[in-house]
C-alpha cells in the first residue's frame, strides 16, 4: 500500500480512471488549474522524464505552489520551477490552446458566484487545445437537493457545514452546449452519506 501511495500520491480516483483508459498519454502537456500542492500530479511528475510529459500548474496560494515545486524537484521531473505559477485560474498567463489536458479537481465549487465560476471555466477552456480534454471534479446539488440550503444564487450550505457553489445536471449540459464541447464521459456523481455530492464532468474540445 505504501508503494502505491508513493507512486500515485493522493490522486483523484476518477482522474486515475482517465489514466487507466489511456486518455492521458506520454508526450502530452498537462496543466493542473488550481493545482494546490500537486496531489494529482505526483505520478505524472515521477514519470515525466521517461514518458516526456510536460507538466504545468497554477494556483493562487503561494504556499501551494512552493510545495508543488518541491514535489516536482523530489520527483526528478526535470520541470523548471517557472512551470508552476502563483496566479488565479480565471487569469492564468498561459497562452491560448496551450495544453492537451487541463485538470480541475475540487476548484470550481469555490467560486463566489456566477461571474467567478464562468471566468474560471472560460480561463481553463481558453488554454485547452482543440481536441484536448478538460477534466473537472466539482461539488453539485445532484442527489442532495433536499439536504442543502440556498445562501445566494448557486451558493449553498451543505449538510457537512461547508459552503459551495453548486452545479446541477441541467447547468452542466447547458455549459457543454455553450462551449460547443462533447461529453467525453457521461456525467457521473457520487453522493457521500447525504452530506455532499461530487460530480465528474469530462469534456472534449472540438477541433
């Protein structure tokens, strides 16, 4: 068990599924938007040299980026520290059509409202190459509609005491259409003991 944790870190199990299915391939450029300390990048950083991955990350927390830079160095990834940038997801400095895969795990639900949510989503979509994959894991109201309390707009109080911006299936379907994207997978949701609901939304950007 320890060896698995050392190799893969605390990777999101649904992102691990994308790896197993071959959607993240050697030679790709991967950008983790809202990367935190890099828990979803541990494996990719470890194999970056051998499999020619090009790894990037952005997060507004300087401490998180400092931790990710240390992780990258310890993993022997060969990635320069400048690949990991202190900047918000909605205002990333990476150029348009930059990455083959953009990761967004537990990020979008921290939006303060519709404006920030849309800005973050469009920021991630902008840097994704045509044909690229956007992997999102975010809180939703799906399956817990009767357990949540609206604060304002799409901000809700969850039974676990946290406040989140919550999407639903209708909104995700509408956003998929607005982006002229294709669902790479059906929308999948996990309800955790009626306390919170996490949805996986994976899009393919049309060429």
